C-alpha cells in the first residue's frame, strides 16, 4: 500500500486481493458458532494466498519465488476444500460462492503459470 512496488500491479496480485476480500465478505454472516472455526481458517488461508504472492514477488531467485507461489497455491487448494465443507453445511448456496470460486480459479491458474 505504502511502498507502491511493481508486484502490486500484477494481475495475480490484484486477483488474489479480490479473492481475499470476497472471502472476508462472504464469511461475515456464517453462523456465529463458526467464528473461531471455519471462518477463521478460511480467512487465514485466503490471506495466506495474497501475502505469499507479495512475498514471493520480492524474492530475487526464481526458486525462492516459486516456493512462495507454491505455498500460495496450496492455500488455494485448502480454501477449495473449506468452501466445499461450508457449502455442504449449507452456509451459502453455490450461487453465493460463485464469485469467490471464480477468483479462486483465476488466481490458481495464474499461479500455476508462474510456477511453471
């Protein structure tokens, strides 16, 4: 935000930000008894995606960048599983999860391309 570094303009960083914000938005009205369970886990995983992309972009070596992008992609896979559980518990409909899912898929594809 304050540093205005080049990675903040990359499509993958911008998409992961949208993904993270949508995760926070959609989990706001999950059941109150999930506040310290699935809500917290989903938010941590979504934030991990975004933060690991940022940190990966700051690394000079390709192997270091790739490692952070792999961690980020792993958090996306974790999120996909958490969304499936939340959907199965009927916390949201498939339609309500669609935008989050679209951002997840887009970020996943972009990370996969960067990992090579």
